[in-house]
C-alpha cells in the first residue's frame, strides 16, 4: 500500500509563491533525504544557480519517484507551467524546434525542483543567440578502471593546455567520478566550430598525457584512461550545471572547486546536506567566470593543422560534413 502523501506547502521565492507537493516523499532513501529537503536545497542555492542558468535554454532531468525511480529528460516546457516560467525556442540536430524553459528568476528553480528535477542541464547559449555558444565545456569522463583521482590528474594537464591557448577554465566536480571545466568564450562561433575547439583540446591533452587521457570516440579504443568527451560540445548535448543534484544514492552535487583542490577533494563530500554550508563559507568559486570572454582562434588553428580532421558525431545525429564512418574499428576491420 502506497504511503500517504504529506500536505503541500507554499514557499515564498522572491515575489512568487511556489507550491511544493508531498514534501515528505522519500527522494534519497539511503540518506533519509526527502523531496522537501531537495526543494529547500535549491531554494538555498538558487541565487548562484540562477547565475549559471539565466537566459539559457534548460533541460530538466526529472526523478519524480526519487533516485530509485526512473529518470527522464524534460526537453520541452512542461504543460501547465506558471506564467513566470519563460521559454526560448531551440532547434535539435534534426531541425525540429522545441520550446525549453529559460530561467529568469529563482522561483523557476524551486518550481522545477517541485517537479522532481535533480539536474539542470543548460545549453551553452543565451536566448539572444541560440546558435552561437558562449561557453566552452570540457567533460573529463573516467572510464572503467579509472576514478576521480585520474580525472584530477588529467585536469592538471588540461589546465596547462588551456593556458597555452590563452584560456582560463573553471573546474567543478561532476557529482560522480568526473570533472567538468567551463571557459567563457565570445559568442562568435557556431556549434561545429566550438566542438572542433574541444576536439583540438582533447587531442592536445592526449598528446601530453597519452597514458592518462584519450580522445577516442569508440569505447573499445579508450582503455583505462579518462575520456575527454568532445561530443558534449555538440548541439543539443548538455552536462549537469554547477550546483545540480545528481541521481546518486548519496545525493551528490556538482560543485565548483579550485584547480588546486581537485587533487585533494572527495566528490562524495559534496551533497544536498553539505553544499549549503560549503557555499556559505567559500562563496561562488565560479563568480568570475563571466569576467572575461575568450576567443578560440588558437584551438581552431590546432584543429585545422591536424590531419585527422573530423570525429564521429553521436548516433542520433544526421551525417555531418567530413565525418568518418560510424562503425566501430573492430567491426570495420572484419568488413575489410
């Protein structure tokens, strides 16, 4: 028999009242964390999270039955959204349009949390120009046999490569074993150019640390190395934002840290219960991300000079210009 629902409450968020249904519903049973606690977490971090999400198309990763239920990505604005939820139209790689939420107030964040949103996945664009990213994102994804410590070592190399390209990056834990790095760029290049810039970064990091890092798209070629996922820079690909709750049993949070801290922090220490105090004590470690927008000319020069050229796109993409065959190497050899 299903547990009885707890009484709904209303929270004042700015000048909006946001209704929270069934606040006692278990969301992270292993930690005893309820829906109400997740919503309150988001109300606490809403000011800094809004600086990450403001005026961006945002995909919601929703866990309406908590972390042990099935999650889904809400790409289009949900039906019945209140009037204070603004939207922006984007186009998927297929060319199909969609209206996605575009946060402009803290109330939108709390409203989304009430829908069971754990992760907020913003596009790297602003609604004033949805075809030209203003953020370069690098996803360091540990492969089987590697862990956060390995990702931190690769991040050290990445930091050097970024500096050599005249760029400043801001790292955060992914909320899992990985690391994300953001670079503010001028919105002068399209998604293809920005993806090429990340490919160039990945190849240079791999060149400098071949036993630690890989840019190989096919899993069979990655080995026990950290994959630099260049396709997270493709159109309609997003990563969980800073301050997002992740769908882990511990209710971990993707949290900004300094470069020097990457080698010492434990990503499991950042969760729904601990991050509010971390934020109060340390402030927003990505506060200066918007202080300077960089160019990616050097990275595009590196890409153009590399004879390997284009890399495979995700399988749901239409065939892209210059793209190699989407056949994993072992299968291609068998067909020869």
